C-alpha cells in the first residue's frame, strides 16, 4: 500500500468533491489511473473514502474550505461528479487557482440553477416543459398535472408531483422550504416516458454519448429512478440532438453532460442538464454497454488533458442499472449481496448504506441502499438479470 501511494503521489493530484455513492465510479477510475486523490465529504462514513489517498471532512458546499484544501494539497484539478451544486464551486476554485477546467464559472452557474436554465432555454428556443416561477400557490397559472421543485436543489429534494389543485399548496410550501431562495419552480408534467443522455462535449460537439430509458417510480417516490435501461426504446438521435442544443445554450462546450428529458407527442423536452457525470453509475453502464470510458474522459477534462472517450471491447446487446430501495425504517441487515455478484451478466453489485441508516416514507436519491448492474444479449435479458439479482438481495428494515 505504501508503494502504491508513493507511485500515485508522484503523478497528478485530484480533488474530488464528494465521496458518496454518486462518486464511486470516478473514484475507482482515478485509482486505476494512479492519480493521487483527495476526497472531500462532510460524512465521516462516506463510502468512497476507502478509494481516496487522503480524506477531508469538508462539506462539498463549503467553497472557502475547499479552496484552502485545494491550495494546501497542491492539486492539479478539481472535479464534482454526480452532484449538482458543487459543479459551480469546482469551476470557481479552478479559475481562482489557475487550474484547468472544462467549463467556465458562468456556464457552471447556469448548469446548477434550474431557473436560470429555464430562462436560457427559453431565449435559445430549446424545447422544454411549460413553466413559471412563483412565491406562493395562489400565483400558479398552470393546470395539473404539475411538477413543483426547488430551483436550486439536486434530485428530489423539495420535489412534488401535483395531480389536483388540492395538492398544489402543500407542494409549493415544501419546495419553498427546500429552496435556497424565496421562490420555487412549477412545471407542466409532460405526458410521456423519461430518458437520459450521458456523454462528453468537445469543441461544442457531443462526441460520444449513451441514451437510456429512465424507469421512474410513482408517488410517494415520484422522480426517483428505479432503473436506467439501454438501449433506449425512444429515438436516440432526437434525444442526443436535444441534449447537445441544451448544452450549447448554457455554454457547456467541453466536458461531461448528463441530460434528463421527457418525450411527449411533440418530441423530446429538456427537463434539466447537469455539467457532470450522472450520479447513478451512468458512466459505468456506458462502459459495459458500449465501451465508452466516460469516467476516464471526465478525469482528463478536469486535469486539462486532451484525452477523449476511450472505447473498450463491450459487446453487450443490453444493459441495466437497477437501484435497491428498501422499505421504510432502519436498515438492520443486508443478505445475498456477495452471492449476487457471481450471477450471469452481473458486472457490479454495490451496497452503500450500512446498518442503522434510516429510510423515510418519501423516497429521494439518498434513500437508495445500493445498485445492481447487468448486461445481456438484449435489453430484455439485461433487465431480467438485474431484476432477479435485486429480488434476491434482502434489505431488512425495522
């Protein structure tokens, strides 16, 4: 171990913002490339700390503390994979310290604010759901079904599905409570399936990408992806075209992107774009499905290296990420996860919630206990394999 660390210490040094489940794939890729990794997370039990050479108990939203850390550790790059708000912090730290970074602080601010995105998409004519920003339920003009969300929070925090007028007020109040500001975003719920485009921008072009279907749970877990499935049953070319137009509109011309879309009768509508790797092991799925090394490309972009996406030898006909969501209560035991890893087609089984973690009744991305990833000869076989393994893993709560 000492020799390994010495070898990594002689190379590039990288500050990774976050050491949770959403950062695991990139941390593994950084270790494989013998980078010296400094991981920052406020959780002393963060599952990704075991993959770092140095751990720092610093919140990923503490910009001053992270700047001091980056300077003290003499890092060569800063990256925020799988998490929204720190994307802008990473861009600003990089500019402040004269480090390479794929996007500007201005583009990063647009990419981390749902409201700023909506306004820029409107100016650029990007297809998106109808929306309005409100400070109270009485100002809402759109008719249900609606999605109400905090404009500056990640994932499902403050997110509600409104199917009737009676549900509107509590949804707005929840979004306002979660918001960093005094307003929330109300959007129409586009009638149609959800999809995700994960890829790499280079020279304002989407040089490589993968489009997956996003299988989403209904209330009370609305908005939480239960699975990502490849290949998509939708028009991948149309999804990718909408994604690249959205990236250009926000000024995201280099580096990784993660774009969520809903496809209605009039075609794809951009729900939101993140200038980062996806937080649901999307890069690892891309590698298993098509041999696209998005983690490697993101590392190269953060360090100012010219490397693009490196293809692999993947020959899968289908691939699936199935998330593990336990019942409400305190996690007591996890059974069957070790045996699951040897199942046919399964290339990853991740358990990242330890016993005593409490799962609430309203699901968010943080309420995933783990994930199973599998490949198959086609989409159906990959899904069946992932579902079978997920069913075999027992998550017991009390």
